């Protein structure tokens, strides 16, 4: 998953002729159950030797949104405190009627934006398609 993110950022950076990537801002749904530390760890391994080396990684967590087909409820998921894990976990139960809900948002991982450094000077060589 982190590898996919790194690949996408590198492709984007290429499109903009970036010399260096300075920051990457990710939005991660809380239902991905991905550990932030885990992402950061593999990120720093994967960016070594690429344009993204030494870039800052920002991770924003997004609350999940659920939808109930029985009563039409749409909004944040219901949380229950799990004493075994010492934190609140989202349930797939409707907070209004108790029926099962479907997850609308919260399982995705998206790249919100990236910070890049480009060499804006004239004299940059650029490949132009069909330029021969
Ligand atoms: Zn409901």
C-alpha cells in the first residue's frame, strides 16, 4: 500500500518536472486499520534514493462515514469502547435503528497534495512529443 503511494507520487512529480519532492500529504480513512507508524516506517525505506528522499510525510486521519439502508441514516459510524483494546472501535451498526450499515467512506487512502521543487529556469530540456 505504501509502495503504491510512493509510486503515484513519483509519477506525479515526473509530470511536473520536479527536481525534488518536499512533502506528501496523505488522507487515510480510519477503517483502513493501517498503523501510522507502519506507514511512516515503510515510507522512509521506500523513498531512499528517489526524488522523495527527505520529504516530509503528513498523515491526516479521516472519520468513517456510514449509510443505513433501513432508516436512511448517513453520518459518522457508531463507536463502542472496547476494554480489551483500550480505544473506541467503529461498529457497523446504525446509531439510529440498530440495523447493519454500509461503509461509504473511511477505507481509502488518498494523496491530498504533494510539495515539489522544480527548476523554473529557461534552458530546461523538455521532451516534446512529435517534435521531430
Ligand atoms: Zn438505521
